[in-house]
C-alpha cells in the first residue's frame, strides 16, 4: 500500500518511489484505495503539487488508460504543466504503453477551460511519447492559445513564426483550424514578447511559412475559402479574410477557385464579398454565365458600394463580351428593384445606354424597363395603406387542476421565466383558486416541481427589480408542507413587503431606490399579498379578482362587478382589487358604479368611486433632456459609458404641480425626487387613487429594468403612455448605450390602449436607431401597429430622432433600413411625417449626420403619400447649394417632390 497523505502533501517524488516498489497485487489494492480517496476528497480544493502527486499515483497504479482517465477526470484533477515530467517518468519506470491513450482520453473529457494548465499537461504527454495529437476541438483551441501565450522560458522571446516552424503539432492540427468553431477568434492574438507583430501576428506567420514553402499554399487558400464560405462571427471572419489577403492569390489561383469566390461575392458578409469582388476582377478568365448568376444575387444586396462596383464591372463585361450584351443587360435589370434610388437610376442609365431604342435619352430608355416594384409602391399610393389591427386575443382559460398547474409551473421555469405576463397571471390565479379548493392535492402535485427549482430561482440581489425569489417563495408556500407548518415566519416576511408597498404606492412617500418603477412595485405588492394569504390559509374560492380576460391584460367592468358580487360579504385583498381596477377601461361609468355601490361592501364603494371618477387621472407629461456634464479623469472609467444626452418623460397628477426638471451630474444623478405631501392621501380618500403611478421620478441614467419591463403593459393595459415612460430608459439604451432587448416592449405597448403621450413616440425613435436588429424590428412592428390604429405620433418621433442625432446621442443611419421597411409595409404617410419632422434638425447641423442623404431619399420616395406641398426647414437652402454632393442631390430630389 501507499501513504495517501503524500498526495495531500504534494510529495510526488516520494509517491513515485512508493508506486515503483509495488507488485501487481499491491498496485491493484493501491489503486482501489486511491479511487476511494479521490471520491472522498473531490470537493476539497487541491493545490498544484497535490494534483501532480495524484497523477503520479494514478499512472503508477492504474490497470489501464480508461481506469486512469476515470480517476483523473476534471472533477478530481486539475493539472499544472510542471506535472508532466513526473508523470512521464513514472510511466516509463513502470513500462506502461498506454500513456498516449490516457492523454487522448484526458483531452476528450475537457470542454471549456483552456487557462487552467490542463492543455499544457496533456500536450506534454503527447510530445514526450511522440504521439499524434487528438483532433478534438478543445485540443485545437488550446494549441492556438499556446502559440500566443507559450508559457515560461525561451519560447516567450521567440517570434510566433519561428515557434510554428518547429511546432510538433503544426501539420496535424492546422487543417482543423479551418473547421473548429471558435478557432477564428483564437487566430486574433498578440505577439507576446516577440517581434512586433500586432493582433494578427499568427495569421501573418502562417502566410510567412507558406511563402517559405513550409506550408502548402494551395491547401491554405482552399481551406481559407472553405471556412469563409461556412460563415462565422465577424472577428473570426476578419482573421480568415486577413489570412487570404496575406496569401495574395495570383490571378490564375483566383481563376482556379473562381466558383468559391463567386459564392462569396453573392452570399458572404459584406467585407468578405468586397474582397472577393476585388479578387475576381483580377482573374484571367471566368465563366461568364457563372459571373452573371452571381451578379444577379449581388445586385439584390443592400450594400451600396458592393452593388455600385458590380454595376461598373458589368459595364466592363459588356465591352469585353459584346456578343453577350443582351444577357448582361438583363442582369442589370435586377438593380432596378434596389432600395437605393441612386443605384436604381445608375442601372437604368446603363440599360438605356446599351439597349437599342428609337430615342436615346435616359428618361425614355429607362421608361422601357419595368419600374421597380419598391419604388412604385413607395411613390404612387397616398396615405398609409395598412390592414386594421386585429382585436386582442382572449386570455387563456383558467388552470383546471393541480396537475395542469404543476405543468405550467415547470414550463414557466424552463422557458425564459418572466418573459410574459399572462403565464405568470395564470399561475398566480390557479395557485390561489386550487389552494382554496384542495390544498393537500395542490401540494402533492406542486412539491416535486418546486423541489427541482427551489435553489434555481433565488433572488438576484444585484437586480433591484428581481421577483424570482418572491415568486419562488410564494409557490413554496403553496407546495411545501414544512412552510405550511410554520406560516408565521413566512407571513412576517410578506408583511414587510406589503408595508413598504403601502408607503410608496398608497401614501405617496418617495421610494429610496428609483431604479424600481411603480409597476414593478405594484407587482411585488401583489406577490406579497398572495404569499401572505397562502401562508395563512385565508383564500377566496373564486381565484383572483384581477385575472385578465384579454391577451393584453385588460378586464371588463361587467366581469369585475360580477366577481365582486360572487364574493358576497367577503372583502377582497386590497392590492388584488387595485390591480383589477387598473385593468378596467378608463372613463366615467355611472351605471356600473351604481351596481357596484349597491353591493353594500367597502370594496364595492371603493370600486364605485373609481368608476365615477373615470379611473386613473390623466397624467401631465413633462419631457426632460438630461445632459452629461464634463467628467473629471477619475470619473471616466465609471461614467464614461453613459450617454451624452438622454431624453426622459415624467408625469404628475393633474392637481399637482409637475416636478421641476433637475440638473444632475453623471457621477451622482442627484435629481430631487418629487415627494407627495398630505394632499396625495387626501386625494386617495376622495377616490383619486394613483397607486404611486403618477409623479414617479425617472430612474438614474445608465440603469434599466433588467428585462422586467415586458411585464408592465399587461399591468396597465389602458395606459401605454405611462408604461412607455417607465420603460423609456430601456428603449433609449438600445441606441445610446448599444444594449440589447430594451425595445421588445414596444409591440406589446402597441397592442394595448390609451394615450401614448410623448414617451411612446420617443421610445420608438430611440429603437429605430438601436444597435441590434431585433430592437429595430420591434420598433417597426410597433410603428406599423400604432399607425394602423391612427395612434402613431410621427411628428414627435421624428423631431426627437433629429435632435438626438444632431446631439450625437444616436446613430441616425441605423434608422434608414427600419424606416424603409415600415414604408414598404404600408406606413408611407407615417414615415414621411416622421422624416419631415426629423430633417430640419439634421439639415441644420454642420455637417449633417451620416445617413442624412439616405433619409432625404426615403422622404422623397414617400412624399407622394403626404398632404401635398410641405415646408421643411433648411431643405430649400440645402438644395440651393452649389455642387453635386449626394446630400445636395437628394435634397433637390425631395424639394421637387414636396413642392
């Protein structure tokens, strides 16, 4: 036997002597004891020397490579590079032949971590045995990383190209660099203490070895083209494209690979397609039919520079192949559908130039070609041409039984929890109703599900809006008999949340954390109210009063009065009734108020007052523009990523003065929060309840909802302007901080009702200029839905888009594709009004922001949908400038269209 304490002490040398002295039975017994030791200590941290000792003991006693790999799996073993010599020496002393097999098994068991020293250890085993390396992804990525960070010693001062020449894995692993996902990013490395090479030193080293003949040039070119054809993330694409450029294929080599280059030209990312186009134009001979087929795809691409160059190339081909002129001209007609009007005109001019016709003017020749469908749609129809918005779908039926509830809870936790409100509402209503009917049956069905998710959905303390912990605690109250046996402690926690809710939502106190908006506080209060009653067993048989009837969260007055009537003398829960009232359509309803008051209950009287007063008071909107003050050098790290300008929308009740616009610094954002005095309490007593929804301060700049804003439209389905104000920070961050997902609420808001106020069009303006396409698509969806209902304030959206662009807060050229999509979908008038409102600020800026000519083009195309003659400030002055810059040309086009 061996002393296993030597492993904990890291005494690898003593262990090597001990295992060398063992005979066959002794090794078998020692390995069995070693397995028990590894299992017993698997959760204990093991320092590097202890890992070396464990590896030595394993190789010295294991009966096979498979058994050794089982013991040295990642859970038990994290090697260091210096472990390898001792392990190799032990294997050679014992005479085992399976060390390469062990190394391959260790490499196959590892997946992600390339920085813990495991790769260097495994690679050293292969090198020592002279064995071929494994082709697995982990080993290939680790090899690329080792070329950039080669470890201590001589290699640190050796250039990458020189290391590659003598690398034992180069020939075996280089082909895998072009097939393994993630390898492209690893090619983007810095030269480490070697000669100056920059970020692409490894790529340049491969090209250098190809020029020397160490690597086969044709093989490298073919592999690089194949990888570019597969597509990849932009950083990886840049690495492979740089390698192809560094290899500098000759015209004959381009001709030989012409099919691959043409496929790249037609389908690849724009940078790759541009490089392919440049190379193809140097080729000695190409199949013309293949070129024309690829050209048809290129002329449909949105990349203007690529299309413009392709048009020039096609004209060159007409001169080289006069007998094929008709075929080439037919190919040119593909560009007549391009969204850029200057490219359409260029294509029409080329067609006119090379098409026999009775007259030779460009206008006549162009007229003989079928008009672009896109341009025809955009320039001949007046007004928006959108289908009516369908009514909201009804809410799903209530959950019927405990088993269905358990299935819904499991699906909720598994599929992006809290991404939508209706599944949450169904679970809350079903939990209350089924617990009142048969709590033991509910526990039996729900307990196994909650046992799986007890730890997985705790409160995220870094997110002030997080409801994960509260929701899980609520369900545990319904499912866990231990919770039900001791409800007092649980009720105490819920009561604390309800006390805070009463202070901030009922009594009007200023909340200490402005990152939590009122809708989120209201939802938290409802969870606490349900949780407290579940813990106490005081549950109504009919479920929640506030359960929505419509897919957008709305509830009819008739249904709420009927639910209250069914309760009889039993008073409803306060926050449940508050949510139900907020889901009612606004406006006075004296008939329903009389029915409610006739119930003779406190809840009936409260609802009657709400209905007589028309629901939530109409807010008074206030738009504030926050500007980031100059930052001191010490503040750049913390606050340099904040936007320079941010638009905020706040509200106040009609009877209260609006909060004065605050002046904030980026470092503190110390705007005074409006504090409601005793008038708020008096107004609530008089029936003008606002639940803290009016007069709430804006959140600190740079903060957002963390994705929780998707729940808010269904909380206030008749007040989308209020919700848009609370979610404006999320929508703005998609454009001025390049964040992702903040505009997903906009289509949901468009499906609700009510005055959008200034916040909704401003949010759409931000999202049209979002960094990520998904957010821009959400803006288009919202614009189309709102425009179809006649509820889109295009002038406000355009005015703020122009102001934000000229202030440098948004990148306006991002807005061109989504606005063009909206116009093509039928919202021509709305798009024109938006552009007409945005252009005065853009044209007045010096110089105008990038993308302004494209907006002028789109405005000219949609002007026919407008009301006729339109005055756009600054347009006439821009059109009157001398020269033929694109800005001036497009300004003249628009001036003609609107006059």
